[in-house]
């Protein structure tokens, strides 16, 4: 058998063999109306005849999320454009790692067996997953994954407070400074962020692709939205609007993780009453500096 770069088995420090010298990734895709997409693996595959997630080896130059989405499209015809990544969870063996990418569908999709790696595809309600004969690694990970299934990380950003935290001349052009902040947040929503860096009480293996709500006020409140960043322009006092936004988010989607970015103590107290976590503006700027230092990836 001829293997391409990024294919083949790894003899792992854990004593087992795994597929993918650059690691492997699988897509835990949820359709809120139908459940999660499970694949019945063909008998010839590694641990064949069990149910698991579509996915496969990570190729050189790919992120695990890229790999999980590409493999899913190849195996199930679910188009990459229909997939919205929410989070990922890494199982790191040192010499090898497996990343589960949690995602939701942007619109109704059909999944069809598209290559020889699977014999069936089912949308399975979460309560019924354990009734299937699961691949043992997926069975072991499922309880942890299920806790975060379909949940989003929402960053609610106090624009005035965050731009004020870095003296880069923002006072000369507040609207321009808010637009730059919005663009940096858009990058963060595309590249993702480690859970522990945004104040979430989760293990370090978790990473999230946040939905961002930027609360603007005063002369700098009219800023256009971009992909990944919603703008909430306060008609009056920005703090009141931010607290209302947090309360709405918590009541409409109570399972989501909501993190408010502000250094304002009184605002933290008020938002905290609705059950949000917090991140300081300095920590957010540090994340921006790090994401800017990463090699930019062409937009697809
Ligand atoms: Zn291993």
C-alpha cells in the first residue's frame, strides 16, 4: 500500500499503534434536531465494525479542525461550509495525539456514505449513543464530550474598557480603535483560544472558537459587523446594555459559557449576578499579540 505524507501508523509511547504521524482528528458534528453524526467503520479499517466519528489523519500543514472537516466531507459529503466549529478537545499521548472537534451545522445537511471507510452513517440522539457498539476510544471519551456538546463560548466585550487598556492613541479616533478591536476579535474567533486562557473552568485540553458580542457606546458605537463579531450598540449607558446582553444570553442559551471582558468592578459584579465568567482586558490584549504572531492562514 502506498502511503502519502501524513499517513501511516505510529508506534506510540502508550504501547499502542495509532493512525497518523501528525496525529488524527475526528468531527463530533451535532444537528440540534437530529443528534450527533456517527459513522459505522468498515470492517477493514483499524477497529473496524464499530461506531465512531468521521475523521482521520492530520496532514502536514493542516490544523486538526481542518483535517476533521476535510475527512468528514470525504466520508459523508457534508460540505465544509455547513460546519461551524465550536470547540476541540485533545487526547495527548506525547508521541501522538487525537483531537475531537465539536461542531454544529449551519444549515440542514444530508450525510451520505461517500467512500469505503464507512458502511453507514446515523444521526443519533445523545441519549442513544451509548446503545451503539462504539469504538473503545470514543466510548471512553464520550461522557466528557457530551458535557460540552452544542455549547458555545460567547465573549461579551466592553469595547470602551478594552480599548482604554492599551495606550495606542485610541483617544484620537475612538471609532477607529473600536473597529481595530473588532478585527482582532474576528481573528480570535477564527483561530480559537485555549479554555484556561479565557477564564473557563475546564481542563487545558479544551479549546474554543468564540462567538463574540462587542458592546459599543457613545460616538464609537456605529461600527459594522464582520464574520464572527456581533455589534450591540448601546443607545445610552454601555454598562446597562452589557448587563442586559448577558442576561439575554444566559436565559436564551443557559448551557453556553459566557465570559465578559472588562476591568470594571461594578460591571463585573452586575454581570456576575447572571452567572458569567470574566477576563481582564490585559489578558485579551495578550491573546491578540499571540494570535498576531502566529503565521496567518489564507482565508478559505
Ligand atoms: Zn498512544
